[in-house]
C-alpha cells in the first residue's frame, strides 16, 4: 500500500491522533475512506471509457459504402455545349 510499512503507519496514526484528537479521528477516517472510494470509482470510469475508445479505434472500419457513394456518382446526361454566341446552353 503506497510502499508504506507497518512502522510508518503507526507513526502516521500517532501523529494524526495527536493533531486531530481521539473524538474526531473516526470521522476523519470515514471521510478519507469515502474520498478514496469516489476517486477510485472515477478513475475506473475514465479507464473504462479509454478502453472503449481504443476498442472502437482498433476495430476495422467499413468505408466501402462511403467510397462507393463517391465513386459511383452518376454524371449528368446533358453536356453543356457553347452555342455560336459563346454562351453555354442547356
């Protein structure tokens, strides 16, 4: 757990007990526990969103329909030819 051994935890607990006091220490521990829990849930949500995004990016894309719609566009049947005045007529 964060690379902290038993001796360090005991020292931290004694310092917290002296600073906060014995009556408020359980409330502080509950608050910290809830905060860490919410932080963990939030990071798991972000991680899951990133995994979903990466899965979507890695999946093969089917662009054939899009390419076909661009390539198979039918040309206009009428050709625009200039008449004797130099203007285009339909």
